[in-house]
């Protein structure tokens, strides 16, 4: 492994690993662990249940509490069906932009964080620097909670965490919470000409999706209150992004599966929305079972991502505002691992290079200007840790 790698070198290396969320990330983790270990960092892994994926966290500097965590995820969304004009897993620079899957979301920040760890290894730090590289963020932020739990008692506890999702290097101090329910409807198959004798799981599932549409309409019509008004959109949203099921066009569908997801504003309870969905599911299930008792609807809470709550006199916010000069109020409607770090007892803020509008898009890019702004941010952070 090269003794010296620039932030740009690290970005190119990280993007070259096709860590699509459905696949293993272990090749990237192994490479990153070797890189960090060679710096003198203490490294630890947290594996998923079947050992095919891992999160990595590491510590450099004095063995004391009160340091800073730089946190990013290693997985990226698929490129299937997207019309890319470049190789998604090779960084290509054109017109002041760095193209590649993950350049924006969020291997750009990961590269900056790893470069900061390399610089920190040569500095007289008075407070430690830690890095967290999580798994499975893109499938519901499921990798961060076990990693955060694994860190407790393993590393000296940091004071704060900077989660580097793309915010144009602005200090984001609040975001919506999210829950998602795996939903499986089991119907009863008959020839579609005898529709009243069967139960179509797809057509019944459409009723739940239509319920979500009605909830969105009701929420949209409300006048937002308090901090809810800061969000865009300023209300809780319900969404189904994919649906599958059925056997043939002339058979009532035996199965239908989808995920019902909720993005909740701070003024509303995720548990309350979950209870409302469950009540609607049970009402519909009872109707299905009147036609045939073998029918059912199974729901399982697939993810539970707490919102990030603005902190009064928060250490993370104070530090990032001092390093960026940004004093405006920023909240976002997408979820991040910041709420999970906050739940784990860390002060947390979201701040990273790039525009979230580029995330998950074909020809995803991060501007060179934003990448360089991230480098300056890291240099100022290291100066602070040496004071």
C-alpha cells in the first residue's frame, strides 16, 4: 500500500470498490483497515449476522475521551438501469466535477476522513480523532446501531460525531425520522373470471397504498407547526417505492410484497404512525379473511431511524459552525445515521461535501470545489484537535 495517499487518491480507491448495498463490502473494509492500521490506528470491525458485511471504526491520538468522530457509510445504491456516460466505479473528472457512484453519497467524505486520519497520525493531537465506516446505510441505516453499541467500552467515548452526508458543507442540525414496514399480503388464487371467489393480494395491497396516498393528502393540507415548518415538505410522508407479486394475468394474485415507509416530522410520533398503519392492515386483513380464512397480511418493522433533534448548546453544532462559518438554520427531510449517534449519547451534526440532489442519480458527481472545501474543513478540524 502506498505510504502517502492524497484525498483524491483515496476517493479513487474507495469508488473502485463496487459496494452496492445488496453485495458484500468486505473487500473495501479489509483495504481500509490495512490503511488505517499502517497509520498506527487501533481498528475494530462489527460484522452483520452472516459475516458478509462489516462496519469498521478506528482511533488515533491520545487514549482519552472527548474526541471527534468522522462518520460515513461504505455502501452505495445500485446502478442497474441507470444511463451512465462514464464507468460508475471509476472516478472521472470533467468540467470541475468528479463523477462516480458514491462520489457524492458518500465516499467523498469517507476519503476526506481517511486522509484526515493519515494527517492526524503525524500530529501532536490533544484530543483523539475517530473514524466510523458503516455498512447497510442505504437499506435503512441498519448497520450503525450495532456498530455504535460495539464501540461502547472498546474505544474512549468521543464527545461528538460529524456525519458527512452531502450538505454543501453546511451545518444540518435536524432531520426527519423514518420507519419502514416489510408488508406481505397472502391472497387466495382462483381464475380471474371467478374474482369474487378469490382474493387478489395485489389488489388488496393497492388499498394499503391508496391509504398512504390519502394520508399524504391529509398531511399536506395541515398547517405545519413549530419546527415541522422548517422541513421540505413540512409534513410526514408515506411512500411505496417497489411492489412485486402475482403468478399470471388471469389468476388472482396469491402474494404481494412491498415496503411501506414513513418519514416523520419532529412534531409527530413514529410509533403513532406505525400503530395507525397496523390498524389499517388489520382492518383490511379481516375483510380478506371473510372471503377466505387462509388469507393474511404480515408486517415487520424493517428499519427504525430516529430523527436528529436540534441540540441546545450542542458541541457538534458549535464545532462545525466554527469550522465552516455557517450560522444559518438547516434541516433536511432525508434520514441519516446522525440520529442514531445522538441516541447513543453523542452530540451529532450532519456536514459533508456535495449536493444531496446528486445522490442516487446516474452520473452522480461531487464538484472539485466542494471536495476542496471538505479538505479545508478537515485541516481546520485537525488544528482544533491539537489546541
